[in-house]
């Protein structure tokens, strides 16, 4: 790539990240659009993905950069993210695999995922992602893999996410990422998720900050957040910097 273009781009990303007015507008937009379940509007190769488009682009860049041969995702829902990761691994070639975990894989979703062309790279496990017996199964799946990417997007309470991070962060290889979604809950009004157990003060972002207080293998990749501006994962893109 043109070095001048890249240098200018990074400077603009840095400046955008320090623009307090822009960041406030971003939070206002996220809060307003969330009332209409904006993230539910999109699909990947036919399956609902339930992610903000900006985060989909960020994950595409990460997968292409890291070239993982194993991707773990907690939280399956309609399976769009599993299909997305599998399609990226298909483009990379080789024998990359995706493993999805969910406490409740709805039968109609399972059927649609299993009939998808990208299912050939996907394995699904039903059970709690913080169950230690299931975590041992995941470790077996990851055994021998050289580049591992982990994405956490299931139960969004502090304790659940923190336990997921402690269980699965050791799988992440140097240079890859541990991505924690829905950290934006901390930036939203208290009580916004009245029918859910998570809220301001009890969410993935609070878990991330506690985790980083005792783990020096990961740092927040702020450039990703500054580039996206609109993201469900502020402080949630964690780069592994140590073996």
C-alpha cells in the first residue's frame, strides 16, 4: 500500500479517536438506533448476523490479518457470525475450523446452519460456555492449532464474561485477538436492558477492565475502535502481545 496514504489514514484515525464531540454523537446514535434493534437488520450469506456493520468489517480485517486456523465463538443465535467466520476461513484456504458454543441452539437455527454451504467448516456445541467440562472439549478442538482467534458474545453479565475470558484467553495466540462484544452496554443508559440481567456496571466492559488488571498478555487495540467509531465493542478488541 502507499505509505503516505497509510500514514495519513492512521493520523486521521488517531484524531477521530480524540474528538470528544464525535464520540458523544456516536454514543447518542447507538442509543437511539438500539431502540429499533438496528443490529438485527443484517445478514451474512443469508443468515442473520446480529452485529453492527462496522464490527463485521473490523472482524474481516482481523481474520485476514491474523489468518487463524481456529476461531471460537461463544453465542450462536441465528448463526450468521459462524457463517461469516467460516466464509473467511474458506477464502484463506487450508483447514481452518470454527467452533460455536451456545446454551440453547434453537432447532430451526441448527437446521439452517447445518444446511448452509459453509457448515463444512463449523462445529457447534450446546452447553454453557463457562462449564469447565465443555471448556476442556474446546481445548481439545484447539489442540495443535497455530493461530487461534476467540470471540465472546453470549451472556453479557460481568461474572459470565470474566469467567469466559479466564477460560478461553489462554487459547489465543500471540498476534491474534480476544474480542469481547457488547462492551457498549457500559456506555448506555442504566436500565436500558430492563428484561436482561446485565446493565451499566455489570457487563462485558467491566469484565474486560477487571481481566486486564491481572493479565498482561492482552492490550486494548484502540486503533480499531477509533477507526470504527460506531462499534458494539469499545475496549473489546484485545490484542494478544505475549505467548
